[in-house]
């Protein structure tokens, strides 16, 4: 599974994503139900530096390729 | 240099006492004599959105400030420990979510970074930078504490070569963090801090304009290199001047301001002396217009043409090709 697919599945699928934004370090998911996050699945991905719930968002920092991953996710969420 | 004095006694804080109170650049005073602030919205027991007598909105932080308070109630300013002014993308909701979760010590550390940056770079580094930068810095400290790996930031190389002054200040900020916290963040963390400082010139909280500008600077330099078959030294004074010019061009365009009109003779003179560079400048103008929907005036083109000429001359003189 690609990183984009794995991330989307681990946050509870596209139906659970209310919105997705990014900054310079993080993907920022706003989720309908934050409880649906499969933290273990996300932490298991080598590309992920850290993934945490904060400021009402589920934030994921990647080792690299943030912009590409964001664009990939945006396409799947369209 | 700070925008306001601290009048608020920092009592009741359980974090950050270790920092000298005289250094705490708390933003905003408790308000002038007789100035009242009323509750607009209670976020939680400690965080309230208020509105002052002038109708300005403020996010106020203080222990128990929101407890049993309803909209319209007068806020007890004695209990306010911190106040934040919402602006642009930094909405009251974002500030509220933020100040509730981020350790106060991290906010205070960021205030010192902002003060430092203002001393080094100038007054355009305002309070607008505080929340987004504290958000970033706090997260970086958290990552370091949890032993998370380094991040390879987008546009890393561009930020270093295009914004050396901001990168230098960002590195100083990393030293400050190390001195205050005993945590040496990786050098690569200077990149996002520098971007926040560059972004300060736009007075907007979100980085998208700065990112677009950075990508554009890169492209424009590539265009010149390929059109003239030269290699441009990114560290040169001419590039620094050109980058500064483009940064102000971005600020002008976003503010809808125009350069003063230059006499037609100047346009004619440059067009005839440097026709290729004048054409290149026109292409850059078209790129800006297409990408951002701007109306780029002929006066802007003239200045761009001058900069292109300087860059090409410097590259040729430097034996770049």
C-alpha cells in the first residue's frame, strides 16, 4: 500500500476526513471522529516522523515528501 | 522595541517561572485606565474571547477567567495573564485551541525569538508571527523530546540561498532554544523558522504566499540561467538585491500598490540598450500575471529588466558560463 493510501485508511477513510490542510512540517487532518485513527498503523510507517492529536487536529509529520503526499491525499479526497 | 509594556503580574502560573519576568514580552497591556473588556465567547475555564471598548477582539488567557462567565459579562482584567490579537488566518478559535494546549513556556520562548528577530530584521516582524511560529517551535520541541527523526523540509535549499538574513536569525533562535531548554534542535529546523520570518513581511499567518514566492524566485533564476546560458551565483550581492526587489514586488502586488511611473525615455533607453533583458523581464511579468492574476505594470517590467541585466552581467563577468 502506498503512503497516501495507508494514511487515508489509518485516519478512518475519506468519509472521516472533514478537511485536510498542511503547513511546512505537517499534514493536518480535521476528522469527524478522531477515535477512528489507527495510531499503530500510522506509527508503523517508516515515512512518518510523528503523528499526534493536537489543536483539534490529527497532525502527521513526514520525513520528506510532504507536498507530494499532501497533493496525493487531496486527489483521493476530491 | 516591544509593542507594549508588561503590567500583568505573572502570578498563578505553573509553568515558565524560571524565565525572568522582566524578559517576558507579554503582548499588550492590561488596558488603559477605565478600559473594559466584555466576554464574546467562552472557550473554556481559562480561555475567553473578549471585545474591548473599541470593538477589537482579543483572546484572553487566565486561570478561571471563563468560569461561569456568559457573553456580555465584564472580564476581570486582574486575572488576565496573556492576551492575543487574532488576525487573518490566526482566528480566535485557532488561538484558543492553541493557548489551551501549548505549554506557556513554549509561547514565552517564541516571544523571545520574535523579539530577537525584530531587533535583527526590523519592525515588520510583528505579533502576527507569534502563534504560527510557537505552534511550529513547540511541535519541534515535542518531536525532539520524543526522539522523532529529522524532517526534510520542502524548498530547503531555496530558503538557504534566497533568505540568508532570515536563516542567520533562525540559527540564532536555535542557539537561544538550546540555551533556554538544553535542547539542540537539528540545524534543518532553521528552515521553517526562517520561512515564518520571511512571511512576516506579508503580515499573514499562513505561509502560502511565502511558499509561492520562494518557488517563483527559484523559477525566475532558472529562466535567466537557461535563456542566457549562464550560471548565477546565488550568494552574490546581485542575487540578494534581486530577491529583495521581488519580495517587495510581492508586497506591492498584494497590497494593490503601484510603483511611481517612470518616464518613457527610461523605458526606451533600456529597451534599446538591453533588448534581450527587457524581453526576459516581460516574460517574467507574464509569468507573474498568469500565476497570480496580477496586473504587472510596465514600470515593474523596467525594474525587472534592470535586475536581469545586472544578474547576466555579473554571471558573465564571473565566468559563470
